C-alpha cells in the first residue's frame, strides 16, 4: 500500500488512533492510513458496523451469488453501504458461486467457460458496482475444478479490464496453499501469479485449515498461515495481499458416529461457552490456537478448537512480517471488542 504523505500520514494516524476515529480514509481517493483491515459483511453483521466502525477500514458485502447463467442472486445491503460511506470505508460487492447445496463447482464451470454466461455475469457485476457506488468487486469462487484453472485466470483478467474502465477495482479471494499443485482438487484452479497480475487485491483465505467436515484441529494454525503467506508473497506482490483471520472456532462432537453434529462457533459464542463450562483451555504448541475438551450436558464428549487474544495477535503480526497490504476478518458479527483489541495489537 502506498502512503502518499509519510510524515503527515504518521501524525494523522496517531491523532486518529488517539481520538478513536475510523482507521480508514474519507473517500477512495484519499491516502490510506495503516494497513487495510477488511471486514466481511453478512446478514448478521449490522451490530458490528454500529459498535466497531473504528476497527476496520474496508468492507466486503457477502450477499450476492451467481447462478450458472451469470445472473446475480441475493441483495445489496444499502444500510451497510450507507454506514461504510459515513465512516469513510471502501466497500466491495462480493459475488460467489455458493448455490442451494453449498459451494458449486458446476456454477463456476459454466460462468467461466460459457461465453454468454460469462458476459452476463461481468455485465451484472459492473452494473451492481456502478449503481451502488462500490469501489469494486470481490470474486469469491470456491470448489473450482482444476481443469478450469486457465478459465478462472481469464475471467479475473476480463473482469478487471472492464472494472478499470469505470475506475473500479477487482479483489479475488483465493484458498490458502503452501505450494502450487494444478491438480489439487481444492486449490489447483487458483494460479496465484496470474490472479495477482490481473487483480488489484488478493485475499488469501488463511482459515479453515481444519473444519467440522474433517478431523479436529486449528482453523488457522500459526505455522500453516506463515507457510501459506510465504508461498503467496513468492507469487504475488505483497502490496496486493490480504491475510485472512477467522472470528470463529470449531466444536467437534466426538460422541457422534455420523460426525454431523459439530458446529462452527463465533468468537463471542466460544467465550460464552468457556465461561459456562468454567474450564481453561490449553494452547497447542504448533498452531498457537487453543483447544478444550469437555462433556456436554447430554453426556457427549466434545473437543473445541478456538482462537484467543494471544493467538490473534500473533497471527496479525504476519502482516508486518511479510509486508502485506493488510488483513481480512471473516466475519463481522462473530467478534467482540476483545477480538479487535488483539487484532490491532498485532498490526501495530
């Protein structure tokens, strides 16, 4: 990130922090102060916009999906955009390939490869960004098939070209990885070098190292994030990169043979659960995340993996280590004041 006026910028940053004002900038053409702190907005995020607007300076509204024909499904959160404008935040419209049954590789395949669907989607994204005064688009395609790797890169290229004609930007969310294996079923479609060359920002989803669909473990282990970012900066200009942190943990029910009753738990709900259990978790040496085993009221055995203030601070420090543009948080509404305090301590 380029700070146009270094001396006055540092003074302004000190004054803003001292006064508790937003960390962002008044309008997209002003010089940014400090690293980007991107908050992902969902339909559960309105309270965070009211409570913590001075803790993040960029917004991505996760409220739109595409179907296989390139139409947009969902809504534009006008009140959230009004708040972003009021607090001087750049706002991106996120468009995903999340369908009725979850992440849908077939939807992605069609809009990436069928000319009519591709053109329609790009036009719809342009119309949405222009009509709602978004700064740009955030492409969040997941479960993309490895064979669609080149098509995905071309889609980013073509979208960014059209966005720039309107003075708009293109951000791309990519799965974290520590090496480039084009055959990998989850991350193979994402050519970091090409995506970073065409896009304006690349948001690395350095979370979900472990999820409730698999074996228990940290959602975002420190060593895994570090290795993922080390690879990312070898492929993409660090000034374009955002590192993701989760505002949630995961709770596995070890007594459930079907492995279907585990749950993602928001940061604030994890803290409530721990207080109710009156137990203390232990820190995992490798991931620096916390883990806690407990027995539920019905007798089921659980293991909880979560972040605390210390682990969030350690992971936020990687932004400085690698000279990244900033950090992203998924998602607003899951966190509390303690989360933001820890995050900003790590970013200083």
